[in-house]
């Protein structure tokens, strides 16, 4: 790969270089308008994401990475400079002996519970779209609202509350929403037994299949999260999540990624009471983001900027995105980076870039891209940009970061599984 080496500046990072050798800057303000990368496998998307995260590391900026393959997550953590080691949390769900806790239903403020419930429902719908129905969504939504109102619950309570009358009664004792209470005490209680069985079986079967392997169960089954996402955002820290589907399984990897993505959106919305000057810039990077992008992702794209949460989203081809999400991504991305793409995507991307030769988008060399910037608030013409060379080797920080993460954020598998077992067997 030809090109200049990576460089950092206080007010911007360098996206790449023009043929003339001139640097192409991407200011921090421009990044708040989101970054969208599209291109075939191996064309340079991960290299650009890596370079941007290296710049964030060097400049003391906070970010999170959702990586469904694992290589980028390991490389970024390994490249962290020593002075940022204490800022980095490396979340590897496949580290079964040291499960980190992430509870999506823990201590959610009352006024945010409907939105959080909708986000979680959207994550499940994203996973089960082929067998989704209105009745499943209705009962699942009411179940989640009941869990959210009760202290000390986890998603492991979801299948239990559907069949355990005593457990459901305990949850109802803390239910603060009269509509949710009425559903369970009047509507659900009047269902015929056969109807109940038909209605809840899909939820039990699907949730049970997800939670049967310990890899996901031991993470979301712990009552108290050991990841504080608002603190990560507000203190400029770094969360690197290795969601390798080969180790986790596709379903758990996609679901956990969707939960984490919406948790960052929730934390961003929690900045509403914070002075704008105090909202620290934070970037959420997602490679192959279609794996984590639920129906609620469109609203995240449109709202995140005002809370200083910027998104950097990468994937391979437009057919991976539902039409509404595709429109939301392209419509809200201030910077569009097109590496080599397929002929079926070239017309739409060319129109977005203002680039009239579709064929050149299909023939672009690796590590070269056509870029439309939102530079200082105004779109540029399409630029032909050579990506920068990342460092040849990392600083070797991954082992230290992994060890520190285990010590501060993980618990022993034996202890976690003992507590989960006691919950599941309790009458």
C-alpha cells in the first residue's frame, strides 16, 4: 500500500492524501456529522477505521468499537500508547473464565424505560425478523416493561415471568406503570391456557436458545453491570468490543452488539441535562454495522449529533441494509467514503458523491477511495483519496489491557454461574 504515514493534529485528523500529496483533513466538528464507509472486503475500510482510532488514542479522545471479526479490536487495543492503557476496556465475551457484566435493564430511569424497552424489542426483532409477529412484540414489550420497573432484574427473568406466577406477582408489586400493570392483571390473566401457551412459546424458545450457551447468559445474567457506559463517554475512555462471530455465534454476537449500540444512544440522550460545553465528543465505530443496526438505529443517527455522539459506520454493500435504514445512513452521514463497490451499488453511491463515472467506483484500487466530505459545514466535491499507512506494529499493550480489564470489570465464572443457578432454581 502506497501513501504517507499517519499523522495527528489537535483540531483534526488526516483522512488520507490526494494525488498531489496534499493532506485531506477531517475536523472534529465535521466528524460530528457522522462518517459512512462502504466497500468490498479487503479494500481498506478497516485500515481507515484503525487510523481514525489511532488518532483518537493519540489525542485523548474517547470512543467505542464494535467489531464482529475480532482482528480490528485486537489491533486497536494492541496499538494503545502506554499513557492511555488505563483508559481502555477490552471486552471479549469469549473470555468465558472472566465474564464481564452488562445488564441492559439495570436501573433505567423511569422516563427512559419505554424507550429502552423499544430498543431491546428492536434488537430482538432484528435477530428474529423472519419469524416476528405483532403478538410476540406485544407480549415481549410488556414483559420488558415489567422487568424494567423491578430492581435487581436481568433478561434471564424474561422467560421466567411468563410461566412463574409467583415471580410475576413479585414483579408486579414494584410495577409503577398502570398500563403495564393492567396488561398483566387484567388482560394476560384472562387468557385461556391454550392461548397463553401459543403466545409465549415463541418467546421462550427463542430466548432460551440464545441464553442456553453460557457466553451470553453469563454477561447479561449478572444484576450489576461492570461497564459504565455514561462514564466511558463522559470521561473520554475507550471500550473495545471483540464480537467475533466465530467464537460467540452469530445470534449472541449480533444481539450483544445491538444492546451495546443502543446503550450508547441511551447514554447520549442522558446528556440532555448537561451543558453543551460539558458534552465530551465520543465516537462509536461499528464495522459491518448492519449486524447491530436495529429499526431504532435511524433515530439514533438523526439525534446523536446534538449530544456529541458521532458514528463511524462501515459495511460492504447496500443490500445489507433495509431501505429505511439505508436512507437514514446516507441522509445523515456528513462524510461518505466509497472504496471499491459492486456495479449494483455504483449508481446510488455515485449520485451521493456527485461523481458521474459509475465505472470508476467499481475499479478503484485497494486503499484508495472516493470521498465526499462535510468540511466546515459544507459538502465538498468527490475527492480521490489514498489512505494513510498505519504503523507496522502495535505497542504490544493488549496483554496488559486484557489483564487490567479482567481485574477491574470481570468476575469469576464459578461465582457468576452459581448466582444465576440460584436465581433460576428459586421458587
